[in-house]
């Protein structure tokens, strides 16, 4: 499955599995390097999705604030 098709939750779960495998220390050097590279891809995907979500939340909060009636002087 490519990064573009993964949801945040799927990417996070796969990343957690990779971390667990690397922490066990039973992967060969080549496998550990491949896992590390995949982990970096997944981390970047998760970070991008979180940043996008934060931007949306900030935009929605701004809209709510702008739509509030202003008190009359």
C-alpha cells in the first residue's frame, strides 16, 4: 500500500510495528535499514497529516471567531 493510500491511523500502526521490530533487535542489517527507511516515510506521512489537520482546525477556529457578533458600543 502506498503512502498516499494510507490513513493516519494505518500509518501510525505500521510505524509502531516497525519500532517494535527494531527494538527487538532481531532484524538483519539490511532488513533493519529497510525498516528504518519505511519508518521515516511513515513518520513524514503522519507529520504531514497532523500538520494539515492542525491547519484546518486553526482555519475553522478563525472562521468561528470572525462570525461571532461584535458587541455594540
